[in-house]
C-alpha cells in the first residue's frame, strides 16, 4: 500500500467516507434560488452587470474572474471540486512523495481513458457543426483540442515505454470502465450540446487545475514527472480551458435566459448540465482514488 495516498478514514475532505459525503446525487438536482429566479427583472439585471467585463466570445481571459454559470457551480460544489483538483494523488506528485507504481497505474489507465475521450470530443465537434453558428468560433476551439489529443496519445506511448509500462497489456479498472461508459452516454443523440460542452470543460479543467498545482512555486514535483504535469498544467492548456469555459457559459446563459422557444426544456438543460458537472467530478475523484490504490467510490452512481 502506498504510504503517500490517504486511506479513506484519513481523507480530510471525507470524500470516501460513508458518513461524511459532502455531496451525493440521489435524485436530479433542483436549481438554486438564484438560478430559478433568472427570469425576474432584478436578477437578470444583476447578472448582466456581473457579465459585463466578459466578452462571451469563446476567447480566453486568464486571471479574469468569472461570473458565469460554471463559476456558480464551482462555488456551490466547492468541496467536491477541491476533492477532484487537490486529490492526495496530485498532492503526492507536488510534494515529491508519489509512489511509482501508483504513477504507472495512472499512466496506463489514463491512456485508456484518453482513447475513449477522443470520440467524445469528436461528438462535441459534430454538435458544434450542427448548431451552424460559424461566428461563435466553437469549432476552432474544439478542433484544437482534438489536435492536442493526437499529440497526447503519442506522448502516452512514449512515456509508457520510458517507465516500462506495456500499454497493450493494461486492462481497464472499474473506475476507468465506468468513466468511459459515461463518455459514451454523453455521445448519445438525445444529449444536448450544452450538457456535453459543460462535461467537456469540466473534464479538461480538473486536469488543468490539478497539474498546474504541481508546477506552482514551492512544489517539489520530481523532475521526471514535470513533463506529465506540463502537458496539462501549461498556460496554453489553461487558455484552452478558459475558452471551453466561455463556450459552456455562453450556452448555459442562453438556456437559462429563457430566450429559447421552450423555456421548460431549456431549464431542464441547465439542471442536467449541473448534474453532469458533478458526475464528472465524482468520476475524476474515483479515477485518482484508483491511481492511489484506494479503489473507493465517491458516491453511488444512479
Ligand atoms: C481521467 C482524465 N480526466 C481528464 C483528462 C484530461 N483530458 C485529456 O487528456 C485526462 N487525461 N484524464
């Protein structure tokens, strides 16, 4: 057992503890009061004010505070968000105490995940194309993501041979299987573009925030793991995540504003997107737990 990864009872966030779950999804989430009131004049005005400094054009604005729906979610579900982005596995990389077998396990499993992630991103690209909004720039952002996934797959192969991991012999563990199945579900035609986009942003953002933390000043990340951290923790990837976030916020804003013909349907889209965001965070926590060797689950899946 790795000494650097916490057992369930040691986890300060209580994410795996059966008595201390910060959040469980037993039924679809209802939206917060502020979201429910989004069509009232005062709330709408307040929202416009908050959004003012931001251009909702899909361009990245690092360092600029967000005022969109994704920001509301991150604040509302802070505990699980921190659980996913400051997981003991990541902290062990950052403090240099990471267990090598754990890192190798993560490498093999993440290769399987990334292969499944490619068709998911391709499906989001198709949705962006079908939307027919050329001026939004969504397709360009998603296409750049697909391009870097091509490099990423090559990197996994190279990294695996560096660490003596035979990728052809790696079998998917349960959390990997579940996460890949979730991606497949998101590719179904009945899933809204807004929901898929929110999931896409959340998946990328967790890795960006996690690995950027390993590169911050004062971190003791071992030199041989720096390249892995650079892959998702670099500024370019940060800009890309901001672009994804802006797209998700724009789509969510449109759904919540009631500007769509079927208000009820669009409200449903916003709550589905929030549930999907939470499920991504849970799958990410499960994935890190698996990498540590603590194959616990953060919450039961419906
Ligand atoms: C489990 C997981 N989540 C997110 C990412 C980042 N996206 C693509 O690489 C990843 N590689 N693996």
